[in-house]
């Protein structure tokens, strides 16, 4: 069981949430959402992805967004990058951290990056070398870590080999992503425990999708085996464009509310997050998915009903 009584939550709606929407959000509207998120207490926000505009047209304004948003002290800005060109754009935009895109299986990797997993990670080497000459921090990721829609379960040995390749490049900060919501608490614990045992100096985080309603249970399972960093998206927006049936991330308001109800501190202003999530739900009602927006907080008490009138004998 995790001895800490606190978790860190990274808001990823501006990247993972917006990238999967059927329409492109105007830049100034994105900036307004992100600026509001800056005031919620997040220590890190994943602002965008520096991918080719034809691949993810919803994020073609990545550089412009980073020029326009507020940059309060104490909030790190993270972006996803696929290649060296993406890194150069991220450095130019002065983001604090970039996260590499890597799939656990060859099938997903070929669909996502047009290369096998180990071909893709080999291609990261010049990128990592370039990052060493800049102030930017590079983190790794393993998508479909808890189940691939094409290949099914991912062997632990596969994760260990991927982590070894990352370690050879000096990357020890890895996000484990349940890209299509195939995880369960047992699988989360099994994978995380095996990786933490094999790589005790690594920092692992969880990126959970709520495709099958398991995300919060999976977050708790991760916390119980030492994970303290989690990704989430306001209003539950999100989904990988290259994975079938990849619905949204766990809603930030659901994750914050759940942990706080358990006495686990998040440092996030839940009411502010809920207000942003309500705006997103009104704007994108089909894509939003949030229990708190449906039911409210547990602390939202109601006037007790009057005594019922007995009918019949």
C-alpha cells in the first residue's frame, strides 16, 4: 500500500481530449479553456501534441496555443511528440516536458507510427540526443500497456524489454497507458509491481481510459502499488484516433472527487474543475462522460423528503 497520502494529477484534455473531437476548436477557445485550467491547482497540464497537421488536424495550432496561453509559475507544460521535428517545435514553443509516443505491440505501433515497436524506439535516439542540449525533459510512454485491441494481453516480458530500451537512452520516466480501457485492478497491480521491481529507480505514472467503467478502480489499484501520478481529462473527453472504440479518459472531476473522498489529497480545486467540465459538456455533449456531472459530489446534500403517505394495508 502506498504510504503517501497525496497524488499528482496532470490535466490532458487540451491534448488527448481535443484531438479526438469531430470538429476543430478555434484557437482562442482552446486558450480560454487552458487558462481556466491553469487556475485549478494542476502542477502539470498536457497542452498539445506536435504532430503533423494532417495526422491530427485538431491540434494543428499547437505553436499558436502555446504563444497565447498564460504561463503561471508552478505549472509545467507538457506536449506529446512523435519525432525530431516535433521536438524542435516543442523546444521553440518553450514547453517544459515532452512525452514520446510508443506502443506496446507491433500491431498498434504500425497503425499509430508506421513502424514496429522497437523500430519506433530506435528512431527516438537522435531525438533524445537533441533534447540533451536543451532544457526540455523527455519522458516515455507505453500505449496499450494493459491490453491491445489487435493482439490482446501484453506479456510482462514485453514491457520489461521496452523499459530496458528506454533505460539505454537515459529515459526513466514512463507513462503506462490503458489506451482502450482493457485494464482491470488485478492487471494494473501485476504490471506495475513487475516493472517497479525490475526498475526500482524508474518513475511510472498511469494514463487511464474509462472505456469499460474500470478507470477509477484501476487508479486506486495503481495507488495501492505505489503510483502517485495520474492523467485525466475534464468532462472525460478523449480517445486515441488510431485505436478502435477508444473512448475518453477518466474524467478529472471523477478522479479528484474519488481520491478526495478517500482522504487522498490532490491539491486540485474540484469546484473549478467541475465548472470547466460543465462548459465542455455543454459544448461537446456526445463526447463528455462524467459521473460527477451526472450525479454531483457526495457532499451535495439535498432536502430530505417528507414522510411518505402509506397506500393500502
